C-alpha cells in the first residue's frame, strides 16, 4: 500500500460497492477491482490488482473482528463517569 492516511467515521448508512475491470487493455493499466466505501461527501476507493486477493481477505477478516468488538460493546452497559 502506498503512504496515505485517511480517517472517516462509518455511519449506519455507509455504502460499499465492488466494481470489476477485467481487462481494459494495455493503455488503461490492466485488470483490477475497486472496493468503494462511502456515500455522501467522503468516499474511499481501494484498488486491488491480481495477486493482492489475500490483502482483501485480511481486510475482510479485520473488518469482521472490528464488527464483533462493536457487537460486544453494545452488549455491555454504558458507563457514565
């Protein structure tokens, strides 16, 4: 991954979309897929080329783990200091 840090808050209406570009020709950069996350004024587009499927799988695993942590948080009573 190239150096770039982006921070965006996920909201309940955040959309995701996958687009496939199977072979656009030599002049266009070849085959890739995009994973877009966003909606509204912020959108993140991850571009993955052949050979990077494991990175997307690791991202999916991390996202599932994060979702599990959020589920655990909602099961706990809120602490007010």
